[in-house]
C-alpha cells in the first residue's frame, strides 16, 4: 500500500527513515523504528569506535530481522575508514553519508553491495551527489534542526525543485513530524521522509524525559527553535570561520562551520569527545539541539510504534478524503 522507490530499494514497509543522531543514535532507537516498519539508523559517531559499531550492529541483528542502516557523517565520524569496513563486513544493507563529499566511501560501499544515500542541504550538492553515483539523496529543508547552509531553502520549495531536476529518488527532511507533513512530502514527489525530532520525542529515545517533554510542550515560535532553524548565522562569525578554511584540518574546519551555521559558539566542546560525561552530553543536547520546527506537531511522548502507526493511519485517512473529492 505504501510502495515507493525507497521502500522497494530498501525492503521496508513504510517510506519513513530515522535521522542520524551523533550523540545517541544507537540500536536502542534504530531497532524499534525498523520493527515498526521504517528504516532505523545506527549512527557510527555515537558508538565512537569500529568495535563499538560492530557490537551495536550485531545487537540490532539479534533484536530484529528487518532492514536497518548506518549513518557515517564525514565531518564527525571517528575512524571513518575502519567504520566503513565494519559496515561492509557486517553486511549492513544501506548507509547514509552526510555533511561533506563522500564518494570515496560511497563507491567503496556500493562495490560491496551496500545502498548509498547522501544527505545534503542545497540543490547544488544534491546534483553533485547524483553525479557521484548515489542511490538516493536526502534534501534537508530550512525547518530542520541541523545541517545548515546559507543557500538552504524551506522544505516546501526544496523538495519539488529537487524532484524536478534529479533522476534519483529524493527523501524529504526538515520540519516533518506528522501525517500531514508526511503526505505533503509524498505529494511533492519525495519517495520517503526523514524524521529526526519526531523520533527524539519517543519513549525509546535514550535522552532525558525532561528533554522529550520540553519538545512536546514547545511552541515553534520560541527563539531557540525559530532562530536556530530560520535565522542566518552572524556575519562576523561566518566570515571568521570561512577565513580559517585553508589553515585548519578539513574535519575541524567543517565542524566549526556547522556550529556557526547552527548559531552555536564555534569553540563549544565536542559532543563526541571522550572527555564528555553522560550528563555533559545531555546538557549539550538540551542547549544546542533543542529540535526542529517539527515541534509544532508534537504534543506528547509516545512509543516509536505509536508514532509510526498513528502517522500511517492518519495518512490513510487523508488519502481516503482525497479519493472522494
């Protein structure tokens, strides 16, 4: 009933994909998403080491026989070459890369039979990814919480524009959290949706109940949501970081650039660093990753299965209404 190019490519029931979470994106959340019919995503950065990733992939396999993927964020993933090899050895069916040109890893993964999805924030980078041979691309609209660019467009504009130009499947991201957003994305030509904030506000997500409840009670017009998603970065901070492009290692420079784009201090602690305590990570999440504008449609904390089943049930009701119009 929910057959799209992405459900066929990945062997999933519903065209719903879990976003990557660099601090807490483990099998604890990925497995429930896959079990409920979507594509769960283990984020390699959250496991820190190749062996940690291997163990979490095996844990996921012991808990579900449904497909799941691995996120390899080029900018932040430690030991990314070794992480890539673990994915190949463990025969993970799909990998999502993000943030920076990733064809070095994508082609290596495809040669081993792994589907390669790349996440971008602009049309320019989507076209480049298509030329590099990706199997599908995630386009993140301005309403999303992370992955910012000064050339980024709202989801409502970015997705139909991308679908019009690209031959590969497009996955919509940015502010989507309920059946209306899901159906809107599919109506615009997307083959699936990519959810981040909506999955953060689920019972299985390994962050504090305090943070989940804050999202359920949030008003999207609050500055910490609205400005983080929609406001441009401070010109002086952007200029300063851009001036460091040729003098800093590319991974460090990209991380500082992303923090400026998200209106964080470019000198804030690294969430993936070993020196961060569990409490420290949680406080950084609360401060620097409150959620996307999808908080507008989140009003309670539910299980992953409830979130997906409610979304699909309400989407089917929308389809029924459309069919009799």
